[in-house]
C-alpha cells in the first residue's frame, strides 16, 4: 500500500516544505495554489485506495471517507448531513465535486433502492453565516449524483426527481442538510397551486 501512494506523499511533502520554508514571502495566491494541489493529491490517493479496497473484506477496508457525513431514515424521509456548504458554480472543481459526491454516496449506501421506483423530492438546505446568499449559485449536482450512484433514485431526470434549495443565514459553521422523500408530499400541493390560475 505504501508504494502505491508514495509518489503522491512525496509531492505533498515537497509542496508543504516549500510553503513552510517560504512563509515570509508567500502570498494568498500561493496558499490557494497549495490548497488546490493538496485536494488534487488527496483525490489521487483516495482513488488508489478505492481501487485497492475492492477485493478487501469490510474489516480490512481503510477508512478514507469523511465520516462526518451522516444519513438517517425516519418516517420514510432520508436525512443527509453534509458537514460543509456546497460550492458555488463558478468555484466548483472536479475534486470538490468528487469529495462531496463520494462522501455522500458512502454515508447513504445502506438505503439503496429506497425511492428508485417512484418520483422523489429532494430538499437541500444550506446553512451559512451569509446574509445575501445567492441560493441559485449553489452547486447541488454532487448530492443528486450520489443519490443516483447509490440507487436511492433511478435517475435524475424529470420523470424521477425534482428538488428545492433553501439558504439559511443561521450558523457560523457552514453545513448542508438534505431531505429525500416521496414526491407525493409536494406534487399534490404543486397541482393545487397550478389549478388556482
């Protein structure tokens, strides 16, 4: 296992040493570049471990997923806790997308097939300390893709799911809540609103 991820760890050490040895002259852009590279290296290691773990038993698997992601089922509503805010469309990276998608998929794996035969409604509630949050700029795709990946829903087309996103300015530590439920909870209300006009 060490040989598999050794090149990535050597690169991470080089990047970290550079940052530490030049701490008096580095700028914010250097730190930002380091963090992007850190995420890239983390993802490369993650991918290699994922491949290596395919033939392992449950007890032998290495724990590399963000364990702060949680999923619970109550009254046929699946609640997912994501310990971070969703990135904005303009700031999304492939690594941020994969991190959220795979960590979400891992925490919901016990609920495979829960809604795959019916129209599903997904509520995404983003908690941040931000008065003027543009909720339409938030990137919900990793959550929806995780639901499809684990077979919670069959597909993310209009025949299988629809969603709502809400932002709340109510916390200093950002996090996201997701509620997945049968579409019948909201579809009937939408039809009533349509009939009003």
